C-alpha cells in the first residue's frame, strides 16, 4: 500500500465559530469516509488501500470555512479526482470532503494549502 493516502478535509469553523460539539464534527468525517468507501469500493486504489486495514494512511486537514471546502470540491470535479463532499441535512451545509484513496503524488497538490486539523 506504499504511497496510497486518503485525504479528509473538515471545516474548522464548525467548532471554532459555529460551536458544534467535537463529536458531531467527527461524525461528519466518519459519514464522508464511509460514503467514499462505498462509492469507490471497486476502484483499484481503494481495494489496495483496504487490503491492509491496520496500515491505512489518512491525513485530516482543516478547511477554514464552507467556501474553501466548496472551492476544493469544484477544483477536484474539474480535475476528475474522485471524492465525496458531505452535505449535512437538514441544514444543507457542506461540512467535510473526503478524497478516495489515491497515490499521494496524484492528489497532494490539490490539498497542500490546507493545514493539519488541530
């Protein structure tokens, strides 16, 4: 599985500005990760990633707000990068974006402006 990574991008303002509970924000990331695994289960990189469950590599990054998350979504769409933008209902707001597992060199450039989620 060398070099295959999954990027999870979570809105930091959900906690810092909107005062969501930490557990609710973590649930958003879990929902999006589950959705990506389901949507792209048959993809060869996803299968490689899932073949060694004890050594999966995820990088959790922070988007400062909904606008930055939606801009990332649009960029990934334009470049045919498979991902899932999680939109929480009934609020209808984008909360998290997860890129399906890819070789790091194929997707890192799209997320390099985001910092690690803290």
